[in-house]
C-alpha cells in the first residue's frame, strides 16, 4: 500500500517518544504561567471531609497572585536585554539567522516571540 500522506505532515505530527509522558506536566506549567480561573479549577481539590457547599464556597473565595508569570517574564527581560552573538562561520546559517521567515525578520525576533 502506497503512503499518500505528504512528508511535511508526517514531520509535524512526529513526536519524541518521551514527550507524551510529559504532557500533563507541561499543561500544569502553562496553566501556572497563565493563572486565572482555569488554573484554580484544575488545581484546587476538595478535601476528603469537605462537603460540596464548603468546597464551592472555597472555590469562590479562592484567588492566586500569579507569581509564576512575573518570574518567567523577569528572566525573559534579562535574557533578551543584551545582544546575542552567534558563533558560526557558515554563510548559509548567518543568512538564515538574518532572514528567518523570508520577510527579513532576524532569528532574535522569533526567539523573543517563542519565549512568551
């Protein structure tokens, strides 16, 4: 049977074998960074002897200052404060770093966007 799927689709959908085991952890990290109701509802659990009303009241009173986002953003600020020096003598790689997307955007711009 011939494979009719384009090679690009296979490449995008391919996963490193250990990645699936980490999905729950990465979801937690993403929720921690974003904060808000989704984080609270996903990570606030009912105590063993707590009734439904008490739990719902505790959920209503719950808040969480998002210190995770502030810490990550602070590190990001310092990470991109200086100029990045990439050490390569390869002309093709240097040209790629200067025009990462065919629109004359440098790789630093992509890295800043990906880090958020």
